[in-house]
């Protein structure tokens, strides 16, 4: 940007700053929403339930498949976020 452009667009600086802040808030919220850590914790708890005998192998397999599918989806979303930012 040239000096003239900067001077002419100076009144828009607060708007640009606000937009940047909002972009950062959205990006942080998306990163937290797509965080795979809770799914890893659920997988660990599920395995512990299997070892404790509170769930059977069939239920374990079913829930594990669901969690692994969710984990795969979350990792794809995180890759998308990294390429977008």
C-alpha cells in the first residue's frame, strides 16, 4: 500500500482491526471444537470399560468404530484449518 492509500483508508482501520480480531476468535473456536483430545480420552475410557468387564466386546467394537470415525473426521477438519490459515 502506498502512503496515499494508507491515509485515505485510515478511517477504516478500526473496522479492519475488528475483522482481524473476529477472524482470530473464530479460528480459535474452530481449533477447540475440532480438538481430537476428548475423543482420545473417550477411547481410553472405553478400553478401560472393556478391561473392567463393564461392556462386552460387541459394544466395544461398535463404539470404538464410531469414535475412530469421529477422530478421522476431526483430523481432516484440522488439516483443513491448517491449510486455510
